[in-house]
C-alpha cells in the first residue's frame, strides 16, 4: 500500500472518526435510540480512524485520487 492521504485529509478523517464514534453515546439524539444508527455511526467512525492511521484509502486508489505530496 502506498500512501495516498495528505496531512489535512488525515486530520479531518481522525476528527470525524472520533466524532462519529462519540455522538451516539453522548448526544442523546432520538435517531440513536435504535441500534442500527449507532452501529452504522460507530462502524464508519472506525473506518475513518483506520484509514487515517494507515495513511491509505482504498477508494482513493480506485479513483486515482492522491492528497499527499510525493
């Protein structure tokens, strides 16, 4: 895997991932009362954190996008 995420993209994904993981548990929003929205939010948050940590996004590779400088 070659790096295809730049620093700003990685920071955005990390912050968004943490928010998506925390919101179902701390927001008290009615949409998260059921289990499906909570599971989806946490799963997407984990994927965001993982891609940020690995500095690689499989979708970016498929579409030929690169936000990092070589």
